[in-house]
C-alpha cells in the first residue's frame, strides 16, 4: 500500500557519510508509485550514495526513508529487498561461473513452481532475445551490456515495486543502451517504479516523469522532467558566465604577476560542479 500521496518511496532530510566524510546533506525527494524518476548530477554529486542509502547498503545518519508506507531507515538491505526494492548496479547480481540460463534459473526457482520456471525463462528470452541466443554461455564471458540485460531480465520476470538502476548505460555502445532502455520501459510497463541514476541526461529525461538533481550531496531541483530542462540550461549558463569571469580573472592575475594556473584550476572546479552536460 502506498501513502495517500501515491508515493512508493519518500526520502526525508537524509544525511549519509563514509566514515568522517559526509556525502549527503538533508536529501529529500519522493518516488511516485509506478513512476519514473531520473536522479541526475555530475560525477561525485552523491547519486550512487543515494542509491545505496535507499537500498540499505549505506546507513542514513539522519532523516527518514519510507518505502510502501514502512519506515525502512534502519533496515538492512536484505529486508528492504524483500519488501520489494530491487537494484541493478554494474557488476552485481550476475554469477560469472554460471551460464545465462543457470543464472536465470537460480533466481526464478526461488520464486515459483517448475512449470512457472520454464514460463519465466521463455518470458526472459522473449524480452531479451540477445540472452536467448546466449543461454548456454558463461555469464562471465558476456559483454558488460549483456550482463546488464541479464540483471534486467531477472527483474522483469518478477517485477519489484521499485527498481533502482545506477548508471546502467555507463560505458555501453549506443545500440546496447537502446536495449537497456527498452528493458527499463518493459519493467515500467509491468507497474514497477523506477529510480534511474544517470550522468548522461538526454536519454533518461525522455523516459522519466520527474527529475531530481543532486549537486555536492544536496538536492538542487525536484520536479517534472519538462521543467528540469530549464534547470540544466541554467546550469550551463552558469558555466558560461563562470568561463568569462575566469578569463577576466586570469588577465588580472597575469597583470598582477600572480600564477594564473592557480586561479584557473579553482574556477574550473567551481564552474563544473553540478553539471556534466
Ligand atoms: N565507499 C566510499 N568511501 C568513501 N567515500 C566515498 C565512497 N563512495 C563514494 N564516496 C564519496 O562520496 C561522494 C559521492 O560519491 P557518489 O555517491 O559515488 O557520487 P556519484 O554516484 O554521483 O558519482 C564522492 O565525493 C565520493 O568520493
Ligand atoms: Mg555513481
């Protein structure tokens, strides 16, 4: 049962840290039941930390995380998974010493009868023909993209209430990214809510209803995807302004006999925070 607002997940005022290093500051956002949310931000913004915190892999040091009406803030990852949160992260959840079919069988057998097993295998191969062609291949010898399809196939057949997908398109060829996104569309069509973490904004904004922008561990935007475009544009404009400011300051530094390298590196740092577009 979702809350009265129809949210499957609510993240409220969450902080998280790695030892003494604080990675998240007062992060709040919601994921509508059955909706698709894009979590975007530059490298190091804290996207993966959000993904790990809401799936229980990193413990929140403050705030509340509610899933499907249940407070899961202090729950371990396996309990959150059992409530219906799945995550697909590069290099996780695929057994490299088993074949594609053995990998799928292992997952599906935990969930149903023998009859359902063959039906579920059929369903997986139907959705991802590339896996059907490789059913006897060792999963460890699949390409990165094929391994991600294998993780998605497991999720597709037994739909969770929420899927957290962290940078699934990272390092993949465009044609494989298309396959991954088609897989995500199918999972969404089965009623699963998606939190899609991406640095590359173009593709994810096309399939998401809502965007959350992270910058240095804080949420700087939460709203409809069509409004996120403006936020990203204003970030770009900020970068442009910073660029001309930098040029001016370098000129001044040279005139003053100061090492311009120092000025530049500080400014570039500042200007590129919060965007990769
Ligand atoms: N395991 C870790 N130990 C210490 N610091 C980490 C760890 N993982 C990430 N960080 C730091 O936390 C910040 C956020 O990282 P991350 O969530 O991976 O960002 P993103 O996924 O947006 O690139 C970064 O400054 C990163 O260096
Ligand atoms: Mg990351």
